[in-house]
C-alpha cells in the first residue's frame, strides 16, 4: 500500500513539470528502438551467412539442352 501512496504523491509533482509543447519518447522509446536495431542486425547477419552458403553456378538441364556441341571459344569472323 505504501508504493501506491508514494505514486499518488509523485503524480502532481510530475504533472507540474510536464511541458505540453515538448514531448519526447523517453527511456521506453530508446529501449524499443535499441531492441529493433539489434533484431535487424541479427537478421542481416543471418542473411549474410545464408547467402554465403548458396552456390550460384548452374548446370545445364540435359532434357532441354539438345545435342551436345563442343565449346569452340569465341565465334570466328
């Protein structure tokens, strides 16, 4: 009950200092922003790890490639 009594006595003190023209996000806003920043950093790190696992070389599909022709290099003019 004493915590409730202390809060009721501090509310008028806080209301007297409140400037209605200047509102800031405060500590809670900073904490939320920091958590979001850490989450994005973690996701980017995970995405980077997954992208390094990908092999970008493609093998030709034998069903659609047609007859095999030997590679001759650049076209002759």
